[in-house]
């Protein structure tokens, strides 16, 4: 997803696109992988003196709820990244730096056969570990 698609989603859902909200979107559009609320507040503090964690968390929750951001838990903390919309895939996520690598294989292809009589409403598949840089390879 890019910033223009995200702004369109906000407008279609009846939310204003303030300067702060656009700056948050720009941060995640440029981020390579998952980032925390603390990462975001550190980025925004130079522009918005005294910005609160409440403001950050409220916007992160909104973006996650409307599908602009996706979230995951890493080391007991919620991390966010811009939602992928170009095709269905899953991620390898580095536990240290939060960078992601797409995984083209979807385990649901096999699982759906064994759950033929069930109505599957969604799924999420993530693999966690160390990227080559953090691993030191």
C-alpha cells in the first residue's frame, strides 16, 4: 500500500487526513519492515514537539483497524508495517531489526482441504528469526 491509497481509505471511512496522520503514513511507507510506536514517536518528535503516546497509539490502532497497517507481536511488543496489498503472501520477520521477507508459499492451500466443511474467515502465517545481517552472515 502507498500513502495515496491509505489517504483514500481514511477519507472513504470518514476520517480527516491531518498533517500528523500524513507524516505517520509517510514514515511507514518509507520503513523497511515492522516498527514500534516508540520508533514512530522518535521520528515525529523533531516535527511535533510534545507529541504524546496517546496520539500515536490512537492513530496506530485506527490504521490497523481500517487495514492501512498490519501488526504483529515481536518480543512482547506490538510492531506495525504498511499493509501489503499487491498479492497474497506471508512474511519472515527478523526478531532484531523487524525487516521482513516475503514468503510466497501459503500453508492454507493444504489446510483448506482438511477443513473442507469449515468456513475460514482469515489467516495469518509468520516466521520469526534473524535476517542475514542480524545473524552476522
